[in-house]
C-alpha cells in the first residue's frame, strides 16, 4: 500500500487547508448575515478537519481521524447553540444582521 | 512583653470601639488609646532597662517575609509620639458630635495602629503594608466626616489617596528589587546588599517619590493644603501630627541607609529641595485666608526643614530632624485644635471673619500664643531644640543652607504673628467667644506642657534616640 | 503529474470555489447549497486519502445534519431573499486586507519552512478502517468520547433553555 | 549658697510673672503691682549682694543646672555665669526695673489688664536676667528671644488697636532678622571651637594659634547683625520708634534702658572675639556713627514726644556702637549705664506728662507744663542736660569719652559723632521747650486736669534724675572705677594708659560748646521765635524727608514686604493652582484617553474580529517572519 | 478523575431533580454535592496519577485549581438561589449547565491529551454562550450571547487549527509525548505555530488585548450572575489552562515569544485600566478591570517553571474579591435594568456591611495591603523582576495607580452620595456569600503561605 502523500505532498494539503481556513476567516469578516457567518465558521472547522486527515495519513496514525469526530461533535453542538441564540435574536429584533447588534458599546 | 502588645491593644481597641456602639465609642476609644500610651511608656521603661522588646516571627516563607517589629530608640520615640498624641487627639474630639461615631473612632484607632506599625516594622514588606494601611482610614475619615462641599472634598481626598499611593508603589518596586538581591525583606539583610551607584540612585529616587509625597516636599505637596482644609480636624491632626512623620521617619530609617551612595552624591539637591520648601511654604502661608490652610503651609515649611536636616547625613541633622518631628507633631496638633475651637464657636475658618477674640478669652489667647511661639521655635520650647540642631547641621554642610533655612524663623514669625493678630487681636468681636472649656483646656495644657518640658530638658529624648541614630549613621557610612 | 494529483487539484479547485461562492452569494439558500457542494468535495478529499468511514460520517453529519439545520433556520426566518444592508466599503476593505494578510503570512511561513524531504512513511499497517478507528475511539479515546456526550448534553440543555418559554409565575 | 541666690535672682521675677498671670485678676490691681515690684526688688537686692561678693571672685561664679541641648561636637548646659559684667548689667537692669515697676503701679492703674502688664514686665525682667547671666551663647539666646517676646507683648499691650499690634509684630520680626544672624554666628563659633560657653570660648580663642580668620570674621559679623536687630542699628532700627506704641514705662525699661542694650552687652561679652576681627570692628564703628547721625537728624523734626526720645535712643545706641567698634568696650558700657539713667528718666518724665494729658503725645499740643508739673520738669531738665553733654552731668563724661576715642582713631567718625551730639542737644531742648515752656496749647479740658503726678511716679523720677546727675562719677577721666572693675572682663584695660592732655581738654571744650550751641539754637527757635512745629501737611523740603524718617519704612516696604506679599499671592494663586493642575492633568489626560478609547469600542463585531485577526497576524509575523 | 466523574454525576442529578419535582431542593443539594466533591478533590491532593491512557492527569496543579473552581462554583450556585428566584421552571437547567461548565473547567486543568483540552474548553464555552444569552427576552442578553458565540467559535477555530498543526508536527495528542518530542532538535515549524495559535485562542478566552473586545460588551449584556461567572471562574480557568498548556507541553518558550507576552501583558493592563476610567456601568467597568487583571496574570508566563503558586494565589485573590463584589452588585442591581454607578449611591448608609464588603473587594483588586490582592501583585512583581522584566513591573505599577481611580469612583459613590432609595431587604445568601468570600480573601492576605506554598 502506497502512501498517497507521495503523489500529492503534505505541503499541498497544508496550503489548501490554510487557504480554506482563510476563506472562512474572510467570510466571518466580510458578511453581516449571521447565517453566512456561521457557515464561514463551518468552513474554517472543515479546513482544519481536512488537515487532520491529511496529517493522519502523513503519520499513518488513526488519532487524527478520531479527533475529527470530536471536532464534528463540537461543530454540531456549536451550530445548535448558535442557531438557538440566532432564533431568539430574530424573535426580538426581526433581523439577523449582526451590524444591528450595537447596543453594547463604549 | 514586647512591642507587638501596642499593636494588639490598638487593633483590639479599634474593633471594640466599633462594637461598642455610637454612644460609648469615644470613651472606649479613649480608654484603649490611653492603654496603648501606658503600655508604650511601660515598654520604654523596659527598653531603658536593657530588655529586648523586639518581636520577630516568620510570616510568609515564599517570599520571605517576617513579622519583625524592632524597637530601638528611634522607633520607640516615634511610637511614643503616636500613642501619646492619639489619646490627645481623641480627647480633643469630645466636644464634637459625629454621626456614626463608632466607625469614626474605630478608624482613628485603626489608623493609629497602622502608624505605630509603620514606625516599628523592620521588615521592608511589613513596613510597606502598615504604610499603606494607614492611608485607608484617613481616606474615609476625610471623605465621610470632612467638611466643605462634597465634590471638592472628594476631589481633594481622591487626589491625596492616589497621589500618595502612586509614590509608595514605586517604593514597593524598590523593595521587591532589593528583595531579589537580598532574599529577605529584613532591614539588616537589606543593608548587606551590594548595589552599584546607579542602582542606588534609582532606589533612592523611588523611595524619595514615596516620601516626598507623604512628607510632603515641594513640588509634591499639592494634595496637602486641600486635604487639611477638608478633613475633619481630628483627621488633620492625625495627618499632620503623626502621618507626615511617617515619611520623615522613613527617610531616616529606610531611604538613607539603603542607598547611602546616592544620598551622599546628591545631598545638595535634596537639602536644597527641603530648604526651598521652607521658603516656599512660608511665603505661601502669608496670604492664606483659611486658618487650616495656613497651618498646612506652615507645616510644609517645617517639614521641609526637617527633611533638609535628615539629608545632611550628620548626627546633628538626624537628631535635630527627629526632635523637630516630635515637637512639630505636638505643636501642630495644638494649633489645629485651636482652629477647631474657633470653629466650634464661630463656625468659620476664614481668618478675616475672626478677630477681637483676645479681649474675651484670656486663657485661650495665652495658649494660642504659646503654641504660635512654639511653632516659630522660641527658645525654651521643644521646637527650638529641634530647629537649632537642624540648622546647626545645615550650617555644617554649607553656611548658606543655614541662612536660607533660617529664614523660617523670620518668615515663620511673620505669617504666624500676622495670623495671630488678624484672628485674635483688634477691637472686641461683636460675637461672644466663650473661653476654653475644661476638656479643651486640658488638651491644650497637655500639649503645651510637653512642649515646654522637652524644650528645657530634651535630654531623655536625645538619649533615647541617639544610639539608634548612630547605628543608622554607621550603616550610611558603611563601605560595601 | 499523476492522476491522483490531478484529482486533488480538481477537488481543491471545487472546494475553494464553492467556499468562495458560499461567502459571495447574496441569497442564503444559494450559500447553503454551495456549502453542501463544498462539503461533498471535502468528502472527496477524504476518499482520496482513503478514509472512507470518515467521508461517510462527514457527509452524514455536515450535509445531512448541520446543513439541514441551517436550511430549516433559513426557511423558518424566511431569509431566502437578500435582506442584508449594503456593507460599508471600509468593512469590505478591512475584510479583504485581513484575508490577504493572514493568507500571505501563513503561506509564507510554510513556504519558508524546511520542505519535507524524502519518502513519506508507509507502515503498511491498517490505521483507518472502521475496525481500527472503533478500537482507538473506544479504548484510548474512551474518556473524550464520553466527554463529547457531555458536550452534546450541554448543547441540548442550552438549546432548550434558550428556546423554552417560561411559565409566567405572576 | 551662690547657686541658690542666683536661682532666687532668676526665679523671683518668674514667680512674680506666674502669680500675676494666674491670679493677678483676682488679687486686684494694687496687689498685683506690688507683687511685681517686690519680685524685681528682690532680684535687685540679690544683685546687690553679688555686686559685693564678686569683688572677691575675679573669675566669676559659674553655675550649671542641667544639660540642655546636645550637639555632635559639644553639649550645651543650662548654666549661669555671674561675673563683673553681668552683675554690673544686672544692677541697673533690676535697679531701673524696680523703679519702673514702682512707677507703673500708678501709671497703669486705670488699665483693666494691669495684672497682665505686670506679669509681662516681670517676665521681661526674668528673661533679661537670663540674657545677662547666661553662661553660654545659647542661654543668652534664650533670654535674647525671651525679651523680644516680652517686648512684643508689651508693645502690643493695648491689643485692640491694630496699629499697635502692627508695631509689635514689626518689632518682633525685625528682631528675628537679627536673631538669625546671631544664630549663624553661634553656629560658626560652635563649629570652630566646639563650645558655646563664654569662658571656654575665651580660652579657646585666646589660646588658639591658627585661627581661621575668615570664619571668625564671618561669625563676628553675624553676631553683630544680631546686635543690630536688638539694639536698633541701621539697617534694623525702624522697629524702635514704632515700639513707642507700648505703655511709656515699657518704653523706658525695655526700649531705652535695658533690652536695647543687649547688643552692646553681647559684643562686650565677646570682646575677645571682636578684638580679633578689625574689619568687623570697622563696620561696627561706621554703622554706629551713621546710625547716630541718621537717628539724630530724624529726631530733629519729630513732634511726638516719645518718638523724639526713641530716635534719641537710637542715636545714643549708635554712639555706643561707635565706641564698641573702636574697641573701647568700657566706654560703651559706661555710656550704657549713664544712658540708662537719663533716658529712663526722660521716658518716665514724658510718661508723667502723657499721663497728665490723658494720652496726648503730640508736643504741638503741649507747652507751659513747667508750672503745673514742677518735679517732672525738673527731673527731665536734669536728664536733658545730661544727655546733651553739659558738664558735670553724667552724660557729659560718657559721651565725651566716646568722642575722645573716636578722635583718636578716626577723625571723620569723630566729626559725625560730634554733629550727632550737637543735634541731640538741639532736639532734647526742643522737646523741653515745646513741652514745658510758653503757653499750654492743648484743649481746655486737658488744661483743667493738669496736675503733678503722684509720688509713685515722681519718686522714681527723682531717683533717676539723681543718678543721671552723679552717674558720671563711676568713670571719671583719669580715675575710672569702672575700668578697674571691668578689668577681669576686658584685660586690655589693665595696660591702657589714661592720661588727660591738651588735646583731650580741647576736645572736651568743643563737645561742651557744641552741646551749648545746640541748646542755644533750640532756645532761639522755640523760646525767642516762639515757633511751634507746623502741621503735618505743611512740612516741606528736607524736613519733610526727615519728618518721614527718610522714607526708610516705605523703602523697606517696597523692597521687602511688598515683593514678599506679591510672591505670596503669586504662589498662592498661580504656582499652587498650576502645580495642582499639573497633578490633575495626569488624571485628566488618562480620562481623556479613556473617553476617546470608548469610541473605538463601538459595538461592531466586525471591528472586534478585525482587531483579532490583525493581532494574530502581528504576533505570527513577528514571531515567524521577522526573525 | 474522580472529581470529574463526581461533577458530571452531580450535573445529571440536577437534571433528575427537575424530573422528580425537587426544584426547591436543587440549590441546597447541589451545594452539598459540591462540598462533597471539594472534599474528594482535596483528599486527592497529593496523589499524582494519570487515568485512561493519560487522558486525565491529576496533579497538584490540577487539584489545587479544581478546588478553586469548585469553591467558586459553590459561591455562584449559592447566589443562583437568589438570582433565579423568578425563573423556577428553568432553575435546574441553569444549575446543571453550571455544573457541566465546572466539569469542562476541571477537564481543562487536568487534561493529559489535547482532545480533552479541546472538549473541555468547548463545554465551558458552549455553557457560557448559553448562559450569556439565557435572558432570552432581553435584547442585550441576546446580543451578548451572539457576540460571545461568534467570536468564541472563531477563537475555537483557531485553537483547533493550532492543535492540528501540533498534531501534524508530533503525530500525537498526548502532552507527555509532545513534551518529549519537543526536546528533539528537528521540529517542523508547524509545532511553534500551533503553539502560538493555541495561545492566541486562549488569550481570547482570558480577554487579553487585542483579543479583548468582546469582554466588556458581553459582560455588560449578560445577566449579572453570568457576568460574575465569566469574570471570576471563566477567566481564572482560561488563565490556568493557558499556563498549564504552555508549561506541560514543555514548549520551549522562546525569548521573542516572551516579548510578545510582555507586550500583550502591558497592553492589557494599560488599555483595561484606562478604558475602565470612564465607565458608568459597573459590570462594564469590572470587565475592563478584568482585562487588566488578565494582563497581570499573564506575567506568570514569563517564569513558567516557578510561578504556578503565584498564579494560583493571584487567581484566588482576584476571583474571591470578584465574587464578593458581584454579590453586592447582584443585591444592588436586583430588579434594576442596568448596573449604573448611580445605583450604588449612598450604599454606605443604607447597607454599611455590604458597602464595606464591596469596598474591601475593590481595595483587594486595587492591591491595597492586607487584602489578598496585594500579595498577589507582590509575588507577581517579585517573580517578574527576577525574570528580568523590570520595565513590565513599572508599567504594572503605573497601572495599579490608574486602577485606583475607577475603583475609588465606586467607593466614593457609596460613601459620599446621598442614597436614592430606602434600605431594602437583603437576602441571607447574599450576605453569606459576600462575607465568606471576603473573609477568605482577607485570610489569604493574612496567611499567604497557605496558598503560595501549595504548588511549590
């Protein structure tokens, strides 16, 4: 069995996931729609997951993949809580634009 | 029997006073302060018999801090100043009604406790703790029971607190720095530290900042007059009578022996600063309209001279400084009490609103005049002994220091007599001024008796403080 | 250039492109769809790396659960049309600047670092079959596994807490 | 025995003070006056005993009570020294003091605070005795400041009048300027010789081989400044005329006979020091001569009877300093004693006049009192003759000796002193003529009450007049008892030659003629021409300058008092608030930063995240790219 | 390990109480349970053991901090009795979440594997998101929850990325292995970057500048009790975790990294203190004060090997005074819609005891002697000077001075203003918590060795 990284190279995975992660960051900064911001965060987490798997292959080690499970659980939990908060904001405010959340400042 | 007894009495007294309730508070406080005074005199006796009355016990291992109370002559002298003035100050307040008096008197005792601790501590950190602790009660005393407009008072008091705290925090850093070198905060261990001249200079300056603000020396004095004016008279007495001396005492006990090279190198600068304070304070005092403010500036002038004496690094300078500290403590308490007595009757501190009191009150006037004269260091009063010694030490350094510092006896007479004239003399005032009551009289007579007794016979105090001052001088002149 | 590399490049292109589209789409539903595609392409990467189980779980959890949750919410809030106010230029500029910055910095660091030379290790052992993963997860990683359940429990209580109407106790 | 007596000497007046201050008001006026008088009389008696005893003890009696102040290189005992000089001084201090106390019983009888008056007076005598018998400079200084205090209290005795209080304050402060000089001198002596004890100091100075002449001169000069303050010499003389605000007996005792001579006492005491510093002696002589002249010129035109006497006192003190400066200590002492007699007499006489006129002091409102107050007139005439240097009266001998000494040392000084003494004769007789001759110029009311004073007032006057007449006997030219008596103090006298030659007689004649000329001019102007000094507003020309005392007070006011007050206001209003603002400035600055900072925290998540990312970029690039 | 299990069990029990309709008993029973856990934890103090393949490592450090967390939770739960009076139907949820939060916290200081660390921090964060947003009808609370959630997840992403890079470099999540491997010479650059990223994520949690922006807003918007939790428990947990993370992974902290720490520490205290000066909302003010205290605590990272004791001490001092202060704030601001300083006017007259307690706790935070805060600062200064960062100490000193300015603003309001309302009933629990907390604080001040020497 051949290590797939001999064809691709771990650097490529790193670059891919760095770029993907940065796209996620960009999305968080760029968008004001809370849902899209959530999605961007998911992209960030997925970028990391991808890198985990790549490193897992690199080390020929299962732990990396196991960690991805935890990270998925975390992502799910976060999304659930986040959306719950979002819903209550939507109920109070009628909008999910995060720029409208500027009551607390100074 | 050792000196921790005093601290315990005062601390227990503070709690007891607080628990005693508003009605009994003043009496309980007086009782405990008298007990402390008695105990300190008893301790003095033990000390003179050659017994060891110091107390030392490890407190914290890491960092290495000891609960070390060292009672040498200097500390005992200052302790006596504190414990004897405290009952006088408490007694002087008997004519006033304070709301929530249990807290008031408890705070006074607590402050007395902290100040006594400052004078006794021989562990740098313990000393620092007491130093800071003494700040809190006076802050509340001035804030809650002070007079004048609340906003102004707040401003003045907060400035005072932050300003003095600011200074002392740099002292804390110095202590920590020294600790890194010595591995202990004990004074005798700190003596052993080898410091380069630069290090000494910085440590000296950090200490100086703390003390210059506390004493206060110009130009760090801006808190003083306002706080004196705003604080209740009891607070002013505590501040000027004892707390200022904490700064001066610390100069002698801590600053000079810990950074002797710097002290020697920059001696002229600091003496000059002290003397500038003498002249500046005297001149500013001339045109003050408020009696308490005037006394504040006179205090500025006097402590400037004391500080100048300390920085001469001569035995005379140190001794004179200590003598003058004690003398000034008594005289300034007396004078502020005078201001309070006038306030009780005329409800004013503005000098221009007084006048023509002398013809109504022979006793009061005489005592006031005696205090004024003591304040301008008339020979036969205690202040003269101190001032003479300090000026003599200054003349040993440079005759011009003595001449400039000596202007205090001219300018001092000028503003004090002017104040006396404006407040007491002249056509009989239309408002009735009843002569001193029994309590007031006793307080003043006590103060005056002390001033005259030690003015004529300062030997007991001189003998008490000289050995420890000589030891400090040995440390100042040590060669590392 | 091997086939595998070509596949990798294609997948990567899809991943990045859909990720970008997710962010740039004006309609949240479109974003969601793009995101689903993005997730699928990531699952493709997993398959490429030969971890089939993870790929499947990934699709189930992300595309199946999380994205449905998103879609439900979008529908619930009736957000299918663009409601987003026009963003100030400074925000966009800031976002682009920081994106470029962080991207450049990270990539620069990785380029600067020593490249991995030589062959990648191939132990030949099985390390990513369901069997192995199961063993690792339930033996070595038993405690975190259990702890993850606490995480989910907390999330559940929290969600309930946030959504539950209180009985008025007046 | 001697110790106890010395203590009695000292404590009697103090006891009197205590009794009067605490119980005086209850004892009643007469009793309190009697207590005061007896207290001083006791001292006088004791002094008399010592006067007798001292002859047997040439080195003096030294008493040390306890250790007072400790300095690193020496200790100062609270001790006393009774020797020829101090006993001599005590003799006239307590003697004249007793008389003046006696005088005051009547003089002050109308005052409600008479017990206080006697208390202060007793206190003064106590401090004066301390000053005189102190065995070291510091005890002397105690007395020195003490008498200053009493002077303050007594000048401002009528404290309801703020002008009097101003005068008292001025006296105290100007004295203190001198005191600072004295202290500086004490410091230098202490440093140089490690002692302040007169006896030790004398041995140290005379025994020393390598004296630091510079510092010695500085010390002597500083001490002289002290003397200037107390003895009202230029430039510190202006307080003395103002001090006339006090009751007249006080002026007689303190500001004529005793306290103001303290400077002379001190310099005489330290003659061994001053003898070594000729530069300082020259300064003293010049200052003395100039003071004598300046004060005499001012005295020419004063209309207040007491002011005339005050300037006369300053002038006479100037003459004494002239003598001191020329090294003729015994002459100065001689003049001190005669001056004490006749000036006290003059003051008491003027007091009697003022008393009779119910407080009137302006000579323009007097005149013709000769008949109403014959005893006062007679005694004052004798005293005036004495001060004018008319032969056979005491002043003649003492003043003549000063002029003699001046002539021998320095002709210009002699000229100045002679002019001053001619002026003295003029203004004294101007005073006599204006007061006692011609018609009474006061109100009818006053005229109605004119009367001779009671015996309590006249007896002291008579005694003093008697002493003023015969006082010269103690030091007759060529056969001086005084010189002999003072030899232990002034060792030079033993070797000094006193011969009377032609020069001396000529000088004497010149002085006498000068004095008579002065009297003559006064006679011509005020009796013949019947002139009365013009109203204040009408005085013009140089006499206006003189009448306003050369504007010295105004000058001091402009260059010292006003600048200090200006500075005080400037410091109070500008510097203090500036410093305060500086301190508050730090607070204000941080508060302002805080206020601006609040704007950054604008609530926008985008901004927060942007800061987050920037922070991350900064840290990562610093750590991994910048290295 | 036993602690963790017991806490989780307790959390589940809380949920069960709800089912059995024992709402009234929840708080007392939880407190009793927590006290039991505390006893259990302390009994394990001297045993150093690792459980389940090194997932949980019980050491002195972890037990000491766990005990502190448990004590803080006891206080917070007790305060909940009063705070959640009007939310009886949800009280079990609130309490359970807090207990689970504690479980997360304990996991964070006793992890032996980065997986535990990550899960712990997520449990803690998610609980906090929920608690922050828990006042669901209040827009401020929603906003606070949302802000915290968005930024928190962002930070979680960064932490995760960091962990990933560490894994990439080391091939393991086990801290012992990582620690051993980090000694070897040839390390890919991934490892230090990973460490830095994780550190940044944790700096966000402790609210250090420039990752602090969320703190004031979230503190202000959250329900007061949640703010109390965040400013005491959460901050201390994050700080302890950061400390443990850096020390346990033996991540050879380079000089330049230390400089970064120094700069962040300086910036945190300065900005925190200066910004606090002009705040009128007490919670917001304490948020900024918390930022500055985070700056102080970061000083411990400069001497990792020796400063565990000082960190524990400082954390205890700070959090105890925070608890005391917040219990007074809870009392004063109950049934008010804001926490403005105005509400504190005249407290010295209407309720002198609570005013005194608040004063004492503020003085402790300001570092006035005899209160524990002073010794906290002292040992920090001492260690930092020893480590050679005198400049940092001087900045810290200047900051201490500035901080007095705003602490005293509150004290002044209590003592020099007239009260705007009459005295109101003070619930017993408030007194109890406030007094116990401040007494503990003073006790720590009088006998600092008790805590300082614990981790020596």
